[in-house]
């Protein structure tokens, strides 16, 4: 099965919630570069001037299943006044695996 990597930050890096998506997921702490992260609202602006810590998770499920589960998770930890999210890829630096490409939702 295909392994799909995601990077989560702010309220979405809760491992207990992520294990509800895939109990057998693998996770590792990591960081990315971004322009800015508002610590209160969780809003992230893509860029390359600030390190953002989070967790990189490898899921063993199809992308459509992962996205449905993430959508349910987002409704639990909703970011104030945000109804649309973007999906893109980022480079995640992890201690054991070095730099790896992963999806991010912001």
C-alpha cells in the first residue's frame, strides 16, 4: 500500500487524534520553513523565514480516506473564522530521515 506523508502543526499535531485516522501510522517530530505562524489562530503563511515545529506522519491509507478523516479532525479543533484550507507540499526536516517531502494543510 502507498505510504502518504503529512506534516501537522499547531492543534493538528495531536498524536491521539492522528492515530484515529490510522492506528498504524508512523510519526516523527520535524520542522518546516514558513513565512509566519500565528500561535493563537494557527494561521500559517507559506514562505521561508521562520521555523515551524510539528510532526510528520506517514499514513498507510488512500489519500481520499486520509483527507476525509482530516476534515473531520479539523472540525474538532477548528481554527477561528476559517472555512477553507489549502493542500500543498513542503519539505520537512526530521532528525532521523533528513529532508522529506510531505503534504500540509493550512
